[in-house]
């Protein structure tokens, strides 16, 4: 009986170790960027850029204080992050902005960088729940 239990445990451990390797090479990535801290935002955007360059379709969702990263009115404070957002969009990534978060921060669509899209439930849900999508937050 103990031998069978050990074999089952070994099989389970082996399968668990190989499951991450089975992730699709082009599974979409959804990054929920909530931070306005430049270093943390840069880490999330850099990670997304690398994954996008590796073939993973990328959606960046700016929410909470993350909407500040996409505002032209904050260009001085977030110059590096805005350059990254523009570079991502040029490479085909989609950048969505939470409408209510933007309003909460006292901004409007006119304050956003060109190319950023105000989100709605269809856009964000469509990106987040697309088959095999992986989601991360910063």
C-alpha cells in the first residue's frame, strides 16, 4: 500500500513540475497596472514588453492610480513609462484605461496619450477572459 502511495505521489509531483512547461507559447497576457510608483510600473511594463516580444499578445489595463501613467498631464513624472506604453502600442499591444478610475483622478479622455483606449466591460472582459489568458498585477 505504501509503495502505491509513493508511486502516486511521485507521479503527482512529476506532473506538477511539468505543467508550467505545457503553457502555450502564444497565450495572451493581461497586465493590470494599478500602481503609480515609477519603478513598479516600469517592472510590469518591461515584463509585458519581453513577453510580447516572445509572441504573447499583450493587453495592459491601467486602473486605480495606474491611470496617471497614461496622462499627458503627468508626462514629466512618468516620461519613461509613457515611452514604454507608446513603444508597446507600436508593437501591437493594447493599452486600456479604466474609465471610472480616470474620472476619480479628475481626468478625462482628452488627458490621455494618443492610442490609449478607454475601457468598458466588453473590452476589458474580452481581453481578460480570452482563451488561455494569463493575468498579472502590478
